[in-house]
C-alpha cells in the first residue's frame, strides 16, 4: 500500500508545472522594489539557505535609481538555484548574471536580509549599447507559465527602451505620477 501511495504521489508531482510566475508590470517592479540599481555582477558563490541553494553575486553599483546604495558600493544578491557540494538545484525563471554584462536590477530585500531580483527574471534588464546611439535596456519575455493579478494566464512581452526613458519612468512612478 505504501509503495502504491508513493508511486501515485510521484506521478502526480511529475505532472505539475515547474513554476508559475505572477506577472509584474513595470510600475509594480518600481513600487515593490526596495532598491533599483545599475551595475555589473562580480564573482559568484553558492550557499545554502535552509534546504535551498542560492547563487550569490556581488554587484558593483554604478548608478542608483531607488534606495540608498552609493555608486561604487557593492551589493550581495542571491538568486535561487545553483550548484553546491555536487548538489544542483534549478528554478524556472531564475536569472543568471554574466560578469561582463551591465544591468539594471530591480531588487527587494526580505525580512531575513537576503536581497534578490524581484520577480525572478522580470526584474533584470540588460543594458546594451547600440552603435552611435544611447544605451538601451532590454529584457526578454519570460517563458515560464505566468498569471496576471486576477489569476488568469497571460503571455509576457519583451521590453526594450532607451535607458534614459527607463530612468525617467522610475522617477515618475516614485513621484506618484505614473498611471500604468
């Protein structure tokens, strides 16, 4: 009987979707973040937090759009998933940061002090330079199952805009003037 129960449980778990994200608008990203910074990721390490593995990145801050981080300072952020002592954990929607890439990161700090990218990959924008043009921020649409605030399935969209437009939008939201 126990083997039948375990087999049934494993079968049921195997059919569950791996991850469901709550879609966050740009307005929600700004308002729910405790910090918004531009910077580059440095060396990484993996650590346990309870039964979960988190990959830790040190972000060298070049600009701050929300929060008290100073340019030149470093922030430790944790991303769920990683490899530690031969154990591997993966979380759908968790971003991977590259040490050569410039980012705008929408961050939040939990009550336990762990700072994370809000909305997993939704809160991570790559800053790219277009030849002869102003820097742009881009974020690919999330491929994981996503629900809107009403719990209805939705499809995420790519986001691409000039960095100056994003900075202006953040200030508009923080000043209470956005209507998104």
